[in-house]
């Protein structure tokens, strides 16, 4: 059994604090579990090779003047020319090509290390572009700009302006991809050379195309105005070069459930649930029902709740009927509560009285106070109202009352709160 809290404000606060500190750790103090990282897409090998070459070139720039900072210029130039193409410099550059965590870079460097050494010692003069020689010609991981796929075919629109400059050629520069143009908003066609759905040609010349948006519901148009429509988007009908909303709810295009009704919207429609009182409906509310649900009845043009309690008698003893929306329920009458499926009378605890919980010692103190008050009262009367004796009487009563209340302060306050 859990220990009861001590009486009194300060002891109770200390007890609560000690209990709080003894808990294993509040939920709000416990660290939340780390989120599961989403799987990272592996970069295309061409991109890895390009990054490797870029870091290699940065390493060349970093080491071009290493260990040479002044002095005999002729001697330095002689030493520098030897260091420029030395194996020592190559090793220093390769050490900084890949970061420690870049597994793909390390794997590619391991596969191509002999090729890099071959280029460094024998092919630099005839093939100064390491990216072209390594990534495109030797490893065949990359394609020239504007081309894609295993055979490096030209992207739609040509290699100079892939996708007309208004889109991205899928797989461009790599040995993969489909070459399909992912056009910018407003542009379409195989090479993004046309205006897309909902746009019109605002300007065009041999190398330039500007597509602007049509009026809202227009799918094809000749200009930005409402009356410039040539074709409408789904949910709209063309009428005198304007797009007019189709009321799907008045046609067979709308498909709503048996307990739903149709609401027309611009270019579409919505299906909303009927009122609870309805068994099928033509609109919102209990006044648009086709039939009334069970527990409701037709009153005028509306389906209203039936008060079953006017006719239903709850079978259980000490039960009463309580009407609900569309039904009823049997609950215990006032003064009774549910217990094991039956309604039993609630037991009201009897008042124990203010002096019921007093100990024998407290009763002795109270008796002493009572007799002390009597003695002081008699002394005051004997003094015929003398102010000195009156002050002594009040002080004595206050002292005895303070002493008694200090011993029973918690109990007295609790008794008064409970009406004892």
C-alpha cells in the first residue's frame, strides 16, 4: 500500500517533492529516439568520377608551389620542375581526393588508380583534360554535355541547347537515362519547343519562346482573356469561346454513395454525407431526406427524432429511460448507481461530527481551556468591568485558543472544510 501524505502544507510539499525526485525519470526528460534516416540515393558513377577529378585538380593547385618559398630562384625552378611531375606530388594529391566517408569515391579510385598513374606519367601532354580522358574515354562513365545513354546520343533539341533551353534532359552527361525532356512549367513537347497545357505563345522567334498562362479553365487559348479559349479543362464546357462550369450533379457524371448527396464545385463536384436523420437525401439537413432513418419520423417536411421514452419502459428496477438522437437508453435513476448490471442505492456517508476524531489528550486540553475561560470570566465579573482584568481575560482566551489550534490546525481546517 502506498504511504499516505503527511498533514500540513509544508510537510506535504516536501513529501511530494521527494516522491517526484524518486521517480525513474519523467517522460519529458527522457531523450526521444533518433529518427530513422531515409535511404540516400547513390550518385551516378559519372558524378562520382567528376567529383574525383575536381578534387584532383584542386590538389594540383594546392601542391604547385609546395616547399618553395624564396631563395635561389634558379635552384627552386630546377627542383620545382622535378617535383611537378613526380610520384611524390601524385601521392600527396591522391591522399586528399576522397573524404573518409565517401565510399563510392574510394571504390572508384581503387579501380582507376593504375589509369590515373598512367595519365600522370605518360598521357598528360596528349590528353590534358583528365575528366575527358578518365571518365569519358577510359572508364566510359560519362558523356559529353548535351548527350546521354551508353552511346552518348544527342538530347532532344540538340547538344547546343538540350530541350530548347526550357527543360532538363534526363541522363545528360552520363551513360544512363532515357533522354526524355523534363520541361519547365508552361512548356511541352518532345524538346520543350511548344507551350504546355493552359499556356499560349506570347512571343516566339528562331531561338526564343515565351509561354504565358491562359485564363483559369482554358486548356488551349489564343490569349490571356476569358473569351480567348479554344479548349477547356476537364469539368468545363466551351461556349462562345468561354469555358463554362459543368454541373456534374445534374448529370450522370457524378457518382456518390447511397447516403451522400452531390455538391457542384468549379470544374468538379463533391460528395457529402446525408444528415443522420436521413436514409438517402437530396441535400443537406433533415429537410432534404428521401426517407427517415430508424428512430426518426416525418413531421411536415423534416425527419425529426422520436422520443421513445414516451412509450418505452425500462425493464430494470430503479431504471429510467433517457432519450438520445435516433434512439434511447436505460440509466439508473437519481440516487442509484450501476453495479454488476443492476442499479443499487448510493450509500451516503454519515457525518462523524467535529469532535469524533479527537484524541484523549486533545479532550483534556479542550477541558482545561473551557475551565480557564470560565475562571477568567468570573474574575472579570468580580472586577466589575475593570479594564485591566478584561485585558487579562482576552489575553488568556487568545493564548489557550492559539495553543489548542497549533496542535489541531490541520484537523480543524479539514473539519470546517467538510462542514463538521
